[in-house]
């Protein structure tokens, strides 16, 4: 994409260094602050005016090389400010542009902002209050929010160095990307903390924070510049011990990445900070990574073990960015996937390295690959590399395509080249572009050189074209025909939408004892594979390829019978593809049910996870037909009962992580499908728990038990779990309660729960959590939509503070419907609304609901017939 296709700043002035002073912070009231930024610039061509980015800032005055600005004008829409000077400046180097300004430490989780929290111990005296809560302060600058904290040239390829100093109360702690350089005494009760100069980096990676912090510290085993690197996890006072697990991961992952990238981590320290209110999961600021609390804190006694897996992964993902994103940055936002796709893949690689028993690649296939394929099978998807004219549009592409399709195609590519060769290419790319910016083609060039293959040729359609293929298989004796075409959830791909030819690694597995699957790739529309032993074969070995496979019905059934010959990822792919093809009308729900019916004896958590997720979607779509819904509930119950009864409730000492996770999944599913023994046991344990025996419910079963009792127990159970939300001291406790409360069964309780979600008792970052659960609850889904319509002013007011939050909320709340009437109702409701920031999300909702509705109409009678024939009704 040429620079002229981008809305960017004039290139007359280029920043070299920013010296930022923040002072007169108003800790309470309007939460304002004052700042001075002295920017060392090169003037590249004669000019009288300088244009920078600024948003929600008041510029007091500007001065360039001794001349004071005579005019300051704002362009609110493009978030720019122009300073005009009396005389023209000729091209020159190293002059100082000094700007005095004021801003706000807002509560929108963007820019320089404040986070509310309830302290677990008595906080430092100076910690301010915001209503009933105490607050801490931190920054979130990606993608275009540095301009809320200082006037700057806020584009990823306008790199510079940064000096930061901040005046804060003496009893609080300040952090930034670099270590403290000195602390100076300021006005009474205040100190000014000055930080070392950063390396050359993008504005979006600048960060600072302050509050009533404490930390745990560890050191790397490797030496950096002659000594072990200090790694710290900072929290507000009282929580630091819950940072131990992240800390253990941090120093090991820094060493691991330094080795595999063959570049030592370049900064003198690595800090991780738990932030109480956070719009995303985490942010990779160089040397000071910020996290939402559940992504970095873990309490060995109170936390659900699944969060351990989440913390390990998110820590690794953000640390990967320290090289891939921070040291080398994408040239422009259109190549965001370079940052996110790679960090996602290599984050999983690091977790697999540290915890091989977690089998994370099977988790990757159920979570990352399937989520990406679900979104990418919509017409309203977008290519991995998407043209971005204006950086203000970029938030909507921080989605499953950039992160999850991006990482899935990188897994496919690394599988083809070999992981070692792939990482050699990555290392060469990082070394060549260190402290600079790079493009997708730069990465392909480095990988081509390392592998001796023309990577661009076979990766280009995956990156620059929308969608992905389904391979349709036709069988003849001794050979199989394969044909690729674009896969759409709606199943109605038109010729003009089906022109992409993908490079598709076939991964043909014929002998289960064979270690390497055939490496042939499909590079034409259709081809024939000869000499295939058709007694047993499967395409897309280990689900490395990003595509779906449509087998003839008899083959799908025989693969189900021979499932024990398949690896975990192959089983997941078989189940997920069968379900998705049924939605698209290229397979049948009956075929899917026949397949999963055979998995009663399955032992693997990731396979069960895929079965239950795919089956849950089928149940959701047919939920309005009561007879059919009851039949599918009976099917689910019969399917999971043997495994649930075998795994039982009790955790053995030193039990495998995945066994505990499978137990939670099966108990939850069985309870929600009406398994009477499970329901009775959940209710008994909940009663004991409420009477004060906290050991009655294992932390990893809390969500399953809470969901069952809320579903079965009406108002009393709802109020008991609501009270648990208010009183929990577990870091993941609030998230668990919100997910469980979404299982309510009456409209009254739905409205009560939604009123609660939109009150100040639920943090903005968590509002969607309870609503996601309501949306997945077919009994009350319509009540959720009615509430959104009737209370739009309240909903909009709370959520529009952050475009990310609004987009995520509407996509997750409205995508589960399976009715053309509801789809039209949603479209009509938003017709006269300003949908900037979530318009793409609404189109994705529309596509999904239409696909669901078509599927329901097409398959309803057939599913009913099958369930009757097989004694489920």
C-alpha cells in the first residue's frame, strides 16, 4: 500500500527524541495533568507550521527554535493539531520543538488513564479515590492513543527515543519502559521520578504507570550485558504473591526467545504490571508490559487452573513482541498481522516448550484455528493483511483474523519449512531490520533465503485474499480426487467469489504408523492423488493446513469408526469440519451426530472440548423447536454420561492438568444437559460452600457448579452467586460469577442481571462477560436483545467510552440468533445509529445470523427425523 493511500502526517518535520515532563497531577476531581514535551526534531523542508497528533489535549503554547507559535488549530476528526510560527524555518537538524499542554487521566482505558479497584490491604495514604474505589494510573497507547497523553508524531514508522519524568506522591511508585535514573524531591509530599532514555521505538510502545505498587522479582539464567536480567511482576499492594507464576514464566521465556531468535533481549529490565481495568488482554510496551489482572495473576489456592494456562500464554505472547513488534515494527497498520499473528504462534511455541504435558497445539486447533475459520467463513471477513487508510480504523482489525488466522497460517508455513528453518529466517529478519520498520515482504524474503523456497508465491493468497478453502474429496478405487473452493458458512459461494487458488498442503495420512504424512500440496483447482490405500486415509494431518475437508458420507462414518487411529488434532479437525459443513449445507447434521456419537469413550480434553463446542452450536441453532431441543439435550446427555461418571468429582494429588480441565468440562456439560446425579452433587457442594466450607468446591469446578445451581435454582441461587461476585477475593472470581449468572432462566432475572452489569459495580472491561453467557443461553437470548434495544442510551453511554469494548459486546451478544426476523430487526435498529467503530462487527453479526437461519430452515426436519429414528425423542 503506497504512502499516498494513507492518511498520515506531513513529512516536513521528523522527531528524533521526546523529553516528556508530567507534573501537577490532579489526584481526584477532574484528574487533570500538566505536561511539557521537548521534541528534538529534524526539519526536512522549509515550513512555517508543524502538524502533530493530539487528542483530548489542550495546547497552552508551542515554541520552535526560540519562536513562539502565533496560532494553534485543532482538527478533531483526524486528531491533529497545527502550530503556526511567525517566520519560516529552513531545513535544519536537531532543533527543539517545545510544547506546554494539559490533559486528563481519563477512565476510558485509553491514553493516560485511571483504573478503579478495591484494595485487599490498607493502601498508601496518598492513593486517590474515584467514588467508592481507589485508583491506580497507567497508559494504553496502541494503536493511536499516545496522542491523548502528549502531542506527538503518532505513527508506527516515526520512531524516536523517549525520556520520561513524572511527579507523583512520595509514597507511590512510578514505572516506565526503562529503569529509574534518579528521584528528585518536588513540592511537599511529592517526588519527581526520572527514567533512563529508551531505545529508538514507536510512540505506541511508550508507557508509564504509577500507584501503590509492590513487586516480586526473579532473574534470568542467561546473562545480558554481563549480568542476569531482572524480571519483576508489579501489582497494587496486597496482590504481589499472585504474580509468582507469571514471574517464573517471564524469566524462562526471555531466555528462550533470546536463544531461538539469536538476539539478546535488548533492555536492562523486564517489568510486568497488573492493571485493574484493561480493554484488551495485555499490551506489549517495551520493558513494561501491562495486563488485565486475570491474564497475569494466579493464586495457587483459589484460582481455577485454566487461568494458569492463560497466564503462561499471555506472558509469552507479550514477551514475543519485545522482539517481533518492538525491536522490529510493522511499517503501517495494514500489516498489524505481522505483529499479532507471529506473537500468537510463537507464544504457543513457548508454552509448549515450558509445559509439554499441556498439549497446547491441540488447544490451538480447537481455539485459534476454529475461531479464525468461523469468522473467515463469513462474507464480511477480511484478508489477513488489510488496507488501512486511517489509523483510527485499525481497532476493528484487532480481531480473530489478524491474531488467529495470522498465527494459523504461520503454523502452516512453519510446518512446511520446518520450525528450525522458519526460526532461522525470523532471526535473520529481526537482525536486518532491528530498531526499524518492516513489511510482510521483508519477512517472506528472509524466510525464502533461509529455506531456499519462494515463500511469497505460496503465502501471498493466504495473506492478501479473503477466506480459505474447503477441499471436497471424491473417491475411486485406489485414488482420490480433491477440489478446492472457497468455504462460506452460508454455503452459497458465487463464481466471482471463488477465484482464489490457494497453496494447500495436503498432509495425506494413510498408514497410522507412518510418521510423516505425504508432503504434496494442491496448487491447482482440482487434482487426483493416485495409489492411495483407501482402507484408511485422512487429509490435513494434525490439522496443520488452514482449510476444511469434506469427505463422502461413508468415509466420514468410517473415520469415526477408526478414530483410534487418529491423533488428537486429527480428531478435532474431523469433528469441527463435519459440524461446519453441516451449517453450510455441504454436509448434514445427521452425519455430524453419527460421527460424534462414536466418541463416548474419548479421553482427551481438547477433543471433548471441540465435540461439546460444535454440539453446543447445533443445540443453540435448533433451540426454538422444543421437541428438537429436548432430543438434542438427550443426545448430549447420553454422549457425556459415561465419561462424566468415570472421571468423578475428586482431584487426585499431582493429577495431570488436562484431566482436571476435562473434569470441569464434563461436569458442566452433564449438569446443563440434565444429568440428575451431577445436578444433585453440584447443589450439595454449593450448600456446603455457602455455609463456609470453601473446600467443598475445587477452584477448577467453581464455574461448573455455579452454572448448574444458577440454571436450576431460580432467584435464590442467582442472589447467592451475585453475593459471591461482591465478596470474592479470588482474582478470577468475578469473571467466574459473571459467566455463571448468564445461566438464569427467566426474563426477570435477565433484566436484573443486565441492570447489574450496567451499574458501576461491574468494570467496563467485564461488561461483555455476563452478556456473552446470556447470549449463549437460548432460553433468554431474546430478552438480552430486547434489553439492549430498550436501554440503548444506557448501553451506549457505558460502552462507547471504548470502541473495542462496544464492537466486542455487540458481536458476542448478537451472533447466536438463528432467525431472519431477528437479523432484520437488528439491521433496522442500527440503521439510524452512528455505528463508527463497530460497523464491521455488525456486518459480521448479520452474516452469521443469516447463515444460522438458513441452516435451521434447511436441516430442521431432517434432524428431527434422525433423533426420532435413534430414540432420542
